[in-house]
């Protein structure tokens, strides 16, 4: 509800100075590494396929005809099109939008840092994230813990997520949450357990990378064999003090496999009764032209600033939170 009296900023002016300084350090970091800053559109004629992320839309008219634009949930697709066009390593620091429930760590509009390093795999990208965080924290080096998805489940739940029977997974979810017994989707149960039990426990003393996710959670990452011969996704997420900060991939370059995953997502959306939308087939066209071998990651800048400034709510680091926008 609009309230004209809410004119003042959500964040203290001192936090806005910290925010500006954080932006400056990030830009200096990538400039020193000759990574090109890009600025892709916030509005697109097509959108993502992920059935778990809902988008905001803008309706307008053009040449007398109705036109729907989608606000970007991430600059990923546009940035990959630039990579396919020969941009080399690139980064973007800007606004993204998601139609999700507003909460302590969530805002409809937020700031994302996303970058792609040509010639890197996900291990090298994790190294670079450590270097960026060290620069931001003004320390010489920063060591982050690295746990595989399997190791995290074994350590905190004594469950092997790759082999555990469904009924055992259901019972574990029921024991730790009010849900589980009727849920038959393994990934839903795993995510429920991860967010409830594992996420609050990891990255307390130092940032923690979780890597080697199940293939069913590969999203836009390559699939490879780990040291045990298990097929896993070349994907990682970064957690710090119980907060998810970043999600990265050794990027999938196979256009046919990407199209298959698009179709799989579309079927999942239909099964869930979700609204259909125009998927970004231009990404497939770009991949057919050739995406260079690269790794990419998206990092939530507002969440990082929350940690750096010891704030518990995202509103405290935004110039104008949603109710003041």
C-alpha cells in the first residue's frame, strides 16, 4: 500500500557509503583483471525456464499491439549471448527482479554481481571468489571451506543423498520439518533438508562452498564424473554464516542438451499448473553459434553487504526497500 509519509531511506546514510565503497572495490577488482563490465537490458521479450523462479512482467503496446516484457531475474542469458559473440570474460553489477515472497533476505528488486571467466572451470572460479572476498575484507588471503553436496549430507544428517531410499528421505524430512511423508520428489526433499538442517550449520567460521550437486539439480551446469565415478553437476553454492551468497557453474555449452533441459522445465511448469511464458530461445541460437569454455557465478551483493555490516534484514542495506520504493 502506498504511503506518502514513507519518504526516508531504509538504510542509514553510513550504510549507503559502505554500499558505494563495495561497488568501487568490485569494479577495481575486475578492472585489474581485464574483465569487461557490461550492461544488459532489464527488460526482455523472453524469460527463463526455471519452474521454481517466478518473474515480474511489464505490459505495454508497440505499433498498436500488446507487448509483454519480462524483467530479468538474472542477466545470465544476455551475458552468454555476449560471450558467444566474442566478448571475452565479462561481469555485470546491476538490478534484477524476482516475484517472490518478501522477507529478511529477500526483496523483489535486488543487486546482483554476475561474472563469466573464459577458460576457467568451477574450481578456478571458486579460487577467484576467495580472492574477491579477500579484497573486499582487506585481508591478504581468505580460505573457504569446500564440501561436496554428499559430504555435507553425510556430516550433518548421516544420509547419502545419492543412494538414500525415498522412504528414508521422507522420514528424515518429517523428523526435521512438518513436511515430508507425502512428498515423492527427491530433489524437493533434499532441498527441504538442506535448507532446514545443513544451511544454518555451514559457513559459520569461514565461508563454505558446497559443490558436486546431483545431476537433477544441474540447472545450466556441465555434468562430470567425480573421483568415485558418480555423475555430478559441476555446480557450487557459497554459504557464509548460514546465508546463501552465490551460485556458480562450469557452464553447459551443448545447445542440444540445453534445449532438452528447457523442454524438461517446460513440462515441469505444466505439471505444476504454472503460467506459461515465452522462453528465451535466443540463448539456444547463441549456443549453436558456440559458447566458449567458461565458468560463471551470480553473487547477491545486498546479502554480502548485510554480512559485512552486521545487519539481519535486507531492508537495512537497501536505499529504499519495497514499501518505500
